[in-house]
């Protein structure tokens, strides 16, 4: 009997079968309409949830849907490493997804509180125990409200342009006056982008203006904007020893571009959160949409954030400039060269202190002095990151 000759060949790659990677990815992207107490919510699940590991859940801002808000970031090559470890669930606000039907006349759009109440139904639909949330603007507000009400369902939050406050009467009056002289697209553009980039980057502004005008259901969009403008104050306070105030319990990364219209709101939010669990990232040369303007830097920051939670211990990194702050004012600045072999990350407690974070996050742990000093124990230190 003749021997059977078996020839070993390498697997086909993209250059041999153009579009193979995209085709495979498309197979694991599924769209769902999830029933919730406040109507159907359109969700897009990319990848398969992995055991007890949380899923990354995103929420977009007003004037956007999950594609226009997040595609640039999640299609960036540096994001592929994260996508290998986590499934992603993109959530569209009611009536904001592509091809959404127009709500009937008299339809009562859910409040921001009610929109956040749809998320437990989303997790139940997909059989998820917990998520790492990524939100921009209105989406950041919705995810924060969700985390405050359901802390056990949220392991971490990346919040871009978060505004924890209700719209003040001056803001309300400005919007009303603006509404008399400007169309909805102009109002949304000035919400999404800073004045500098509106004048200096007409191509980018033109793309998003076209999207708002042509791809969004205008009636539904108006209802979503009105709901966000009617939001309540989150009523969060920075905890002090012995207090029992309302604040986020999970690790949080606040992100804002240095020329974003949301800088003041984000900085204020940082003063109301637990400094041992919160990092503020100010992105240099960046406007109102860091996920579009600086996707590589944001991806790297997100990797650091995930590592701090005990995931992806061997993820490749470069470095970010980190500044330690006390009560919002910088006291020290140094380059943090993160170790690439985090042997202790998997066993790390999620209720660690800021000192423990730094010890496991940086090889230069001694730069801050003794982690057990009386000063560091007495005064909580928040962390500011600039890049």
C-alpha cells in the first residue's frame, strides 16, 4: 500500500484571499433589537462573550450613532489586541440607529434616567454579568447613571466628555436663543467639537454635519437631544473617610481633549469622584472627539486602564506621561514606563488603593516616595494623565 503524502501548507492570509479578515469579522457581528421597559433598543454585538470576562459596552453622544461615534476607534489597528480579549456590545439610543423608523406623533421619549434603566435588559438579553462601559457625552452620562444604580454590573468606565450636572438655566437660555438662529446641525456641531477645530478642520466638520443631516432621523434626533438637555444632576460627591455618599464604585477613566468644549465639566466631574479609583486623561492637541481625533493614544490609555483592572497583563505598550494630583492640582510629573510583565495583575483586588495601582502599574514605584507614608495614607491622591 502506497504511503499517503501529506503536504503542509500555511494558512491563507489576506493577500491570498482579499477581504478574508473582514468576512470572518462580519460573521461574528450580530444586530439585535432588545425589548426593554422603555421600548426596543438596537444593539450590535461584535465577537463572542468570553466566560466570566466583562464585555465592553459602548454608548454614543447626541447627533451620533454607534458607527459614527466608535468606528474610527474600533477599526484602528491598535484596538485589535483588545478585541482579541473582549467582545464589544454597541448600544444605540432609542431611534438613533441607521434606518430607524420615525417615532409616532405624541411618542414620549424616555428620560436619561429611563434610558439607563434599559441597560439591565440588554445585559440580561446577552447573558452578561458585567461590562466595562465606554461612553461619550450623553452616552457617558447614561453609563454613569447605570453604574450608580447597578454597581455590581459595571467593572469599569471610560467616560469621554462627561458632564455630571443638569443643564443650568444659563445653558438652557443659550440653547433656546441659539435655536432661534441656528439649525439643529449647528447646535450639535458646537456640542461635539471645540471652536478651534470647527474653524481649523472643515473637512472633519463637514463629514459629521453631512451625517447629522442625511443619516440621522431628524424627528428622533430632536427627541434624544431634548431628553439629554432635560437630564438631572447625577448628585455625586467625593467620598471622605467615614462618609457614605453617592459616587462611582468602579474604576473610572475620564477623558477630554484639551480644546474640547467639555473640559470644565470633565474637570468638575473628577472632583466629585473617588480619587483612588479615578484617572483624568487630558489629551493634548485634541478636540471634542478623542476617539476620532486621537484613536491610537486613546487605545493605549484604555489598555493601561484595562491592565489596572487585572486584564491583559502582557499587552504591548509604549508610555504616557503621568501626573499625580492632590485634589485636582498637579504636584508631581514624571514618565511612567509601564512594565510589560504584570505577574500580579490577575490576582489584583478591584478595591485597591491608588498606591497599589501605581506599584503594579509602574517600574518606577519609588518616585512617589514610600507608599506607606503617613501623608499618603491621610490624603487620597487622584491621578492625572496627559499625552
